[in-house]
C-alpha cells in the first residue's frame, strides 16, 4: 500500500467539492481498496461518502428510484424490487458473495473495473491501466474476454451484472456535481474501448452518481436474469441475459434484452427485440430469434465458444421469462 489522504464528507456539498478537487469517492470500497492494495489504482485522496442521504429505495411517479449508497443486499431484499423488477434482484443475487453484497453499494457496482487478469497484473501490458502500453489479452489468455464492442486496443468485458439488467430496463443514472444535476440514460453511461480503453464511462471528473431510476413497466414485472459461468458462485459471467417481456392476448407486445459477459459494455439486442414483436411466445420462435443474438461478434483465440453460448443463453432465458406467471 502507499500513502494517501482520507476524509469523510459530512454532507453532499462537501463531498462534491472534494470530488471537484480531484478526490476519489469511496463507499463500500469492495473494488477500489483491492485495486489500491495491488497498486493498479493510486488515488492521492479519497472522500468517504457513506454519510450522504443516498440510501432510499422507493417508487415515485412511475419510477423505481434506488439511491446509489443502497447496499446490494438491501436492494435484493426489497419487496418492491422483488415483485416489480425481479431481473434487478436476480442480477444482484448472482453477483457476489454474501459478504460483498452487504458492503458493496449500487453506485460502486455500476462503476466497478474489469476483471481482465492483465489489468490487475501491474507487470503486464494493459492499455486500460497504462494507455499506449499494449494489450496482453489480444494474444494471451482471453477465454473470458469480450466478443462484442471489442477494439484492437482492448477486449475486456464489463463486469457488472446489475448494469446488464438496468440497460435492459432503460434505467437513468442521476449524477450530481458542484455545477448541478444531470440525468444520463444508462445506455449512454458506458464507453466502448475504441482507441481509449482507459475511458470507461461518460461521467465528468468529480461527478457522483446519486441514484438510479427505472421506469415501472409491464415487462419489468415479467423479467429475469440468467448467468452462465464456470462455477455456481463467486464467479463472473461467461454469458448472461437480462430479459423483460410483456405478453398480452397470446402475443409478445414488448421485449427488452441485454446481455453480459460478452461485451465491452452491457450489450442491448434491439434486433432480437424487434424480431419478437407481435409473435407468439413459443420455443420455436425463441430459437429462431436467438440465432441472431451474436450478430457482429468478433471472437479471439480462446473465446469463440461464446458465440454459440450466447445464442443458447438468450434462447433459454426467453423461454424462462415467457413461462413466468
Ligand atoms: Fe488491458 Fe483491456 Fe487488454 Fe485486458 S483486454 S489487457 S484490460 S487493454
């Protein structure tokens, strides 16, 4: 470890001022402290934001609003979330160990860094950690890496299961800074690597996520999350699928699908969604449309299996969600 400055913000304005001055925000610390210990990240100043009033979970004016300091475990257990947004509850349940779910905040979950092993190995070349140094994963161990949204500078997957669920549900991130508040559709929060993989999101320096808002919709109520991984717990996704579906009169009225473990950002599947519109929710239909789930995929030496696995993950979760009562 190295020396750094630590302070505790008493209120929102002092936190935002510290953020504007270059301090990094810390809440649960479940990602950042690990990275600091390994010297992958070396912030000079941390401001602890745990006293800020960002912990509520409630429905207001047609939106579920979740404060960014709500802990994963509290969101999982909340009756409103379980009943009206099961995909959120399920994605969080499948995300981490019980100890981590008790500590980790929703805002921190959305901004967690990739699990690419070279990113966490300070002796390896990694454009995300040291821009311009190269990408060890391109010719190295890349079985778990991305097949969608990749560039020749980075093929790391985005690690958050929750982000996949929120992209499917068209959530909005509420961000605050010393200059005010802005609302960012979560589909516009994350950046694909292109030639700047060190830039992972579109928050401005010092901007702080205060809350996430999710519209209340019929399809959110019929929703779920499937995560396929090498072992049943404490493991990141090889593939995952968040599906929300509205069925009426024996046909699909609306479907929202996002997938994880395959993209450099949480990946929405609009072509699959459009192909389902007005069709009956049958296994044959789901098999047919899932065949286009991996369109545009570009695999590396070890992860070509993800293309077929992604199609099967989407097909299986479409069937699961359609069968929900
Ligand atoms: Fe770094 Fe991205 Fe390459 Fe991993 S895939 S080594 S995070 S540049």
